[in-house]
């Protein structure tokens, strides 16, 4: 396992990029810890797959270096980097048995057959496919196939990192739960460095210790799931994480008071703002209380989505979403209060810190 | 109204669709919910007239349309893949069904602009589909289905290939669009959360059989049997096999739960009880919560909530608790079960008394 | 994929069915009819039963021609299939090279059989042909009119030149449909070039290869025009294949009865061998 250093990496697909917009990846300069579980999260076209391919060696960055444990691997091929990768669509060798699929990467590296046998049997046990070892891999279900592609990576004990490229896309919802928690368990058990690319926030947040949110070729925030949820550093992170996303409401700040169209809210600190710029208040739907106190709202619609309900309301003309539990009451003349610790202030879409 | 009377489809001596009775009203949104290969697509093909049923008949507005070719029915379909004419502009793509129908130019123009406005495609009318994002391409396909003014619109996992966040937005918009159209909408999905967000009615499918049909939230809250309950649960349901005797549910003599009032009518004997992961908690939220002990396995954190996977007397459970709880594996924890929402199923798998 | 159910489809297929009836079924019945009768001309026919079949199956000439056919088809498949795969593997997958290669590959396929025969007949002639003349100048004794081996080599090379492209195009179509992820995964697994071919490319090409083998087998087994144009079945009978023998019997000697019986046997052999190929090549799918 290895620590991965991304040293000022920029990438453009065409030659001689003229402007920043020509870069699929603007500038990435980070260090990822050995044994960490990282998720690259963002909408399609944000550069997450480009970054993954640079790490795996399928793509050479236009600028910058990539290092594994301090060793420059920028110009090494995929094989030489000793990484494993699980793709969106399960890649299995159809004509081989499940056993031979798992043995394939070991035999290719000239490992002695008794060793191969021992490790393959261990892996079959881990991925829960022992009973299938002599079956042709072709006839298996999508989730079993995906476990085989994962197993082919895990069975090698020399891998520096395991990369996942939206591995649960073709898996049915019920199996997603099983596979996801198994992945998480493997990570705890073996301590691999894992990088997981996805557009699905639930997958990213539940899988990773650190989530890397990407937007338009740039990393907008790296943080723990809790940090991303509670303190999104950009309104995009607020919108992209959480379902529904964070409410972003145009506001004015006067000292430690937030002035909205519909009313005022007191802050327990005075945000330090530069003059000019667009000021917005960010508050997640989970942190708005609906009751008989606070600023009046007009409820437009209530969506019952089973375990909770989403109240769509208008706050002085501004549409907001509020999440309430399945048993909660919505009063006839509803008013809302905001949880003070969950208030975030944004100037030109970037979060303004609490520190003076 | 679309009616299927005893419709069955056999292929090679095996039922792909078991004899099915279903009726969809005009202006209704109907979700077909079930895992891959449960028969959603087969059922839609029978509704559209792409396949002829082996037995039974399909009625549309009281008229028998079994065997009437799909071209002669007023049907529109939207697929998982984004299917548009690549050489035509978005405008021409949307206009194409009306051009085939020989509508006059002013009508076409009016309808195209209306549909484009509804699906927020107005800025892209002059572009070709290949210059659009996946979401815009699928919205174009949807617009084309809408302007066709079909009386039956079939959608086969239309959002499956889109980004998570885009899906979320379209799921919210679609019911509004459907409500304006007055056609019968049938929407196939594998995801319970999608069915809940869309609302309307849901038919759950399992192995070529409709297991239940009714208003979406009703089916979710009061599944008629175990199969339906399992199909319509994401995260998965928790189960426990118990024996009811008098006022308590016993589990292998090890534990017992007080029978909640809504299940008091359940006859004594073996029962399977089921509950959703969010009805387990680390704190007692209501007075009548039952205390249980379980062994933790793995914790997944979404930023605001935690999924804790665990073993309860050898059975796998998942808890969804608000807040961040990263509990070490193999820890014994005390949980509170909100018994107000328990569901009970008999040994035949039928619901005995549904959760309140 | 299930087929769309539609009654009208029958009307669309009807012209084709009629055409097939006229072009295949009716002549075939005529042939069957001839094969069990004898005639001395003047449209007088006599019942001959299975006499012609007995004759055919006991004639050395028939068995020799059949052996030549089998040998020829075997050589053709053994050369064209591996060569076709090899060329397909080495064709560019993107860029300007793709259309260039595809057009080059399609060229021989566009030339009619008899023209191919004529080209090679002239090409190989020792007196005026570029190939024949060059070989003679190099001191190689090559003469397809005199030497049976040279005649064989000429016919085989001609067929390879004419038809390998078909195998290449089919295999190429199979290869480009393999997603990139497979190659990437193989790299990551440390697979050798041979393993990539054996475990990814070959299995993915299997379906098209089956078609290629069947087409090339049937075609080569029925070979007629090229050897007829180039060697006329000679020298001696060395390149007299079943088809050539059949035409000699029917048109040359006007023995319609034996020729009809022979063509039926010929037809059955092709049918049987194609079925064997098909069964063997698809059997590995069913062993699970």
C-alpha cells in the first residue's frame, strides 16, 4: 500500500491548451495517506475519471507528477504501478472458471501454484464465492462478477492502491447495500489505499474517510463526510451533497445579523466580509425546524418519501426544502427556525469562516 | 383506462409474466418496481403491443386492443438509453412525431416550444443531441414522448444512466409534468426511493408476478406480503423470526419483545416481524421503544446519518440513525426499537397486521 | 431479444419465399426427379431407382474429387482463418488508418470470381505473366499448366488473396466491439499479449469466427469458377473438384441422371459438414 502524492497535476486532452477552460483537470495538488479510503465525487464531466486514469497510469498528465510513497511513477505503465482497478461494467474472463479468474493475475506474475491455490482459496472465502469456484464466470450475476473483478485486485498482495470506477452502477439496489458494506469491511480488514470514483453521494459518503468533491476540473473541497455535510466550503458542495441539497438564500449581513427578505436571524459571531460580492445564507433542509415560531413560510407541497417527508415551502418568495420525520406534524400556519450551528454564510459562493 | 385481464406471457414453456390483472386510470402515474429481470420490461412490451400475450387480453378505454400493432396504438416510449435522432436539432427531434402525424407548422412550433419550456430545453433547441449533456438528451427524449400526445407513455428506467443529482431533480419535476399531460404514465424502476419520490401508484414485481398494486405510499407502509416488503425497502428491511405467545414475541428463548398494540390481533405461533432500519435507534425516541442488544459489524456515515450494520442473534440488521456514529466492529451495543412500526408476516409470507 | 409480433410481416416475406421456391426448391425437385430416372433422349424417362446413387458412391472418380475438396477446404481454413485473425489484430483501431485499411481489405471482395481467375491465370503464366515470368527468371520451375502441385498452389494462393479479407473484416468487427476496460483490466492483471488474445479477444470474436468458418468452408467446398478458369481441372484431374466433375458430367457428357444424383450427395455432404462445424463450435457454450 502506498501514499499517493499528486504534485501540481494539470491535464488537457488536446495539445497546447490556450485557456483554463481547455483543461479537463485544472490543478490538483494533494497528498493522500497510505491506507486511506478516498472518494472522488462530482457530476459527469467534472474531471474525476480523468484524475483516476492519471493515478492508474492509463493517462499521462499534461503537467505535474504523481508519486507513490515518494517515488515518481508519472512515466510508469499501469502494470509497473501495481494498482488494481474495478470498472463500471464488471470485467471478467468469460471462458475461465471463477477460480481461474482469481488465479490469473497471480499466474501472470509467475507465482508458484501452491501459493496461487492458497491465496485464491482465501480470496474465494472472503468474497463469498467458494461454492462457485469451478463455475464458468460467464453465467454469474452482475454483483458476483463485480466481486470477482474486486477479488482479482485483492488477491495480489503487492498492490499499491485499489481504484474503483463507479463499480456499483449495474448492481441492483439491494445488492448495492451488501457490496458496499463488504467493501468497507475489506478496507478495515486489509487497510488498502482505495480511490473510489462516483457521482452518487451516498456511495461516496458511506465508503470514504475523505471525500474529494470535484466540479469543473477542480477540487472544491476535501473533507470527511461530516465536514462536507455541515460545513460545505462552496455552495456547489452544499447543493451536490445532501438530498435535497442545501437551501441557498440571498441575504445581507449587518454585523452579526442575517437579513433575509422574510425576516432576520441572529448569528453568534460577526462574519468578516470583504466589501461587495453576492452574500448568501446556506442552511440544510435537515436543520430547519417547522413549527409555530420563527419566520412564516407558505407550504407549497409535502412529499412523503417513506421514512421522512420533504416540505416544499416559500420563504418570502424564495423556495426552500425542509426535511421532517415521518411522524412529524406540520401546523396550519407554519413558521420556521434555523439551527444556529448549521448556518453557513457564503460570499460569491465560497464559505466565509467563523474565525475573526 | 388501460386494463390487462389475465395477461400472461410464456416463452419456451416458462412464464415470463404470470397471469396478471392490472388497471391504470387516465392521468395516473404508475410505477413498476422490481429488481432486474423481474418482468418490468416484458410487462411494458405487452402493454405497448410490442409483444402479444400468450393468453389474456389488453383493453384500452374499454376496447380490446390485444394484437393491435404498436404503430396503430397511441403509445410513446422512453428508454434507459438516450434515443434521439443524432443528425437533427433538439427542435426537430421534439417535432418529429408531429411531423409524422402531419400536423401544421404553427401547431408544431407551439407544441415544441411548450414542451421545451416544460423540460427546460429552450436554450438548446438549435443544438444537436451529441452536444448536450446526458440529462439534456434524456429530457429531449421525454419531450418527444410528451408532444406525441400519446394516451400511454411507457418509461423503462429513464433516469438510470443519469447522474445522481440530475436524477433527483428530474424525479421532482416529472410528477408535475405528468400531472399536466393527462396520459397514462408507466414508469419502471429498480429503486424503491425513486418510486417514493415519484408517488402515484406502484405495482411491485417479483419473478414475473405483480405482488401488490396500490398508492405508492400505501404499498410502502402496508406491504401485503414479505416479497413486496423486501422489494420495496431501501435500505433493506430487518427481519426476525419470533414466536408470539400472549403479550410477547419470543426469539429462540433468548429475548422477548412486548407485542405492540397494533399487532395484538396476531394469533399465537410463529411470526416473522420486519421493520425499517430507521426504526432502530441508539436513543429511545418514544415511550414504547423496546431495548435490544446487537453486535456491530461496520458503520457507514453519510454526513448527517449513520448506517450501522450488525448481527442480532445471528441475523443481519442495519440501523439508520441520525448523527455520526462510527462504532467499532464487534462491539455490543444497546438499541431501541420503535415498535409502533413493526410489520408482522405469517409463515406463508402474508402480512398479518401491517404497521400503523 | 424477442421478435415483434405482426401479421403483416408475412406479406413482406412472401415475395422472398416465392423467389426461394423458384430459385431453390423447384430446381431441387427437378434434380431429385432426374436422380432417380434414366433417359435416352426424346424426353423418354425410365425409373432408375437408386442406381445412380449406387454408381456415384462406388465410383473412384467421385471419392477422389471429394478428397480433393476436403483437402482444399482444410488448407483454405487453415490459412485464411489464422491469417485473417492476425491481420485484424494488427489493423489500426482509430484514426485515418481505419478507413484506408477497410477499403484495401474490401477491394478483393469486390472483384468477380471469373475475373479473379483470369487475373491469376494471366499473372501466373510463364510466357507473359508477371509472377510466372519472374519466378522463371529466378530459376524456379513454376508451371501451373503442367505441374499438379503448382496448379494447387496457384488455386490456393488465389483463394487466400480473394477471401482472407472477409475473415479480416468479420474479426475486425468483433474486435472493435470489445470495451477498453477489458484491455485495461488485462494490463492491470499483468496479462501477456498471448493471454489477452486467448482470454479476451478470441472469446469475444467467437461468434463472428463461427460465421467466418462456416462461410469460408461452404464457399471453398463449392469452389468452381477459379480453378475452372485457371486450370480447367487439370493438369490431369489434379484440380478437378466435385463441382467441376459435376459440370463435366452434366454439361460435358450430358449424363443428367448421375449428375443429379451427384449433386444431391454433394448437397448433403455440405449440409452435414456445416452442421458438424456449427455443433462443435457452439458446444462449448452449453457445457455449463
